[in-house]
C-alpha cells in the first residue's frame, strides 16, 4: 500500500486564510510606520523653515525705523527694505539684493504692524501652517514679531 501524505483542500484553504491575515496585519503596520515617518519629516522641515523665516524677519526689521513701516498688499516695506510673498517663496530684499526662502503655497502669510501706546512698535509676520493629523487637516498659526528701533544689523 503506497499512500502519499497530502493535505486536504480544507487544510490548504485554512492555511491560506491565516497567511493572508498575517500579511494584512504586517502590511498595515508597515504603512502606519511609513506614514508616521513622513509626518515626522514634514514636521521637522516645517520647524526648520519657520526658524529660518523667523531669524530672517527679525534681522531685516532690526535697525529700521517704525515710522517707515508699511504694509502694501502682500508686501511689507521698511524704508528701502521689503519682504513680499511670491508663489512658493518669501522674498527679502532691498535696492541692492534679494534673497528668498521657500514657503509652500499651502502656507498662508500675512503682514501687520502693531502700534500700542507705551510699547515699542512691532512688525508681525503671521504664517498659517496646514497640519495633517490622522486624515484631518487643521491650521496652526505662527506669529513672528520683530520690534523696531534697535541697532542696525
């Protein structure tokens, strides 16, 4: 009697179902890890970009006279210096030079001047940053304040 040991169809289908469930769970964990990694990278890039814009904004405003500050649409003027929003850039410049910082179009940008009695005048740059969290989009605002009347850069 020559009998071959083999698996029945039911056993094979059961093994296939169990293997499919294990693969599905493993794949989901991989996807979740990958999305968390992308999210962390985006956050780090945003923090870096905001820090760069903050330093640049404060450096440009320092040494300018508050009585020369003006907001003209998407442009902030401080004497011969200016800052304006252009497509995907925030451009800082004066009559001799211009330098830009990449700022995605999804980031909102607004300029304001705050003048309060008894306090130094302040130039305010507000950035509206989109935040993606668990398939929901919200907006975080960052106010970057630079006060006038300091020493020139």
